[in-house]
C-alpha cells in the first residue's frame, strides 16, 4: 500500500519539470484565490474572465517581437491588461455605461486582436501554447518570474487589505477617511492583471482565471468570514494544482485542463456538500427543528 502511495504521490516529483510545475502551481495558488474572493465580494466575478482575455494582445505582441520570451510576453500582457482596464473605466465614466459592459466589449476586441496577431506571426501550435499554456514546460526563468509576481501580489494585497475590505463594504466611509476609492480599485485591478499575467505561462490566457475564480466561488459554501473564504480558497487551489499535475502525469492528459477541471470538481462537491447554501445544507435546514442555530 505504501509503495503504491509513493508511486502515485511522491515518485512523479523525482523529475525536475514536475517539481518546477508544482512550485509554480503553489505560488499561483497563494496569489490567485484571494483576488478571486474579492472579485466575488465586489460582484465582479466575470471581470476576471474579461481581464484574462484583455492581456492576450500584449502577450501576442511580445511573442511576435521576441518569440517565446516570457519577460517580453509578460510585459506585453501587463501593459495590454492595464490599457484595457483604463479604457473600460474611461468609457464607463464618459458614457454612463456599466463598467462590466464596457469591459466585456473590450475583452471581445482583445481576444480577436490577440488571436489575429498570433495567427499572422506564428503557427497553430504557437496559438495553442499561448491560449492554453503548459505548466510542465515551466523553466527556472519562468518559475522565478511567477514566484516574484505572486510575492508582489501577496505583499501588495496585505498592504491595501483593510482599505480594500472597507471599499467593498462601505466606500463612503473610506472616502471620509481621505482615501480615494478609485485608487484602491485601480490598484486592485492592476493586481488582477499581474496575477493573470503570471498564470498565462502555466495555464494559458483562457484558463488562468480558473485558478482564481473556481476556488473562490467554492469557498462561499464553506465559510461566511473573509479570512475563512481566503483560507479555504487557497487550500482548494493548492489541492487542485498539485492533484491536477499528478493526474496529468499518471493519465497522460493535458496538465492545465486537469488542474482547472479538478478545481471544478471541488466547486461541484462544495455546492453539494458545503456547510452553507449547499444542497446538503438546505436539506439539513429543512429537516432541523424550528429555531435551531445554523452552523458557523
């Protein structure tokens, strides 16, 4: 039994590429889920998906100019994502259109532009690599960049944490304290762009948002407290990233989709069996005597 467990859980990490992939996945699992939790709390769940597509033109231009140079593609992705965020915010303020509607419009334009640029300058293999990533191909340079970006996100999030929480719950109080809500909102969107840029190398631009949003939405079924949401989301993301790698290794399936599908399984199980608002919780509440306290 122990030999089988070692073969399934430990032996795959004897290979350097698996160890680098695991560390990259764990780094992203620390930085991405807290961003997803705040996106859910702010009613911006679909903004993450829009921003994931917004970085594509910059990544494509970086690829066109420098090939598969991660620094060049990452820089292009950051600039492209920030540009789209600024443009969407400007259109929303000038026209009165909801920010999510403006963001959706720009993300469709960005997706089409990015695919067109890669198609003109590369092959279908290049397009697949950019769209879907390859966590098993992470080298030392990519790992250092991912770790640096994830660390920057965690530190910055810790610095603005209180302001971000207040801005979510009571923006008028934040303004009364002399802090501009728009500044906090802008820094937060910048962190989202950075996180997606770190994730595109491993999961691709189409699925990088999955490790951000699926654990965050699943955590809502297990906790009602902010620190609980963040802790559960990080734990689920770590299990999904490591478990997805193991499934990819043993079953010879693509690693990125395996990670996101495992996170999706976590979401479905949470929706069925979680402590709050799940199917099981609703059935338990109906069967409980009237006035019985709800679990925390």
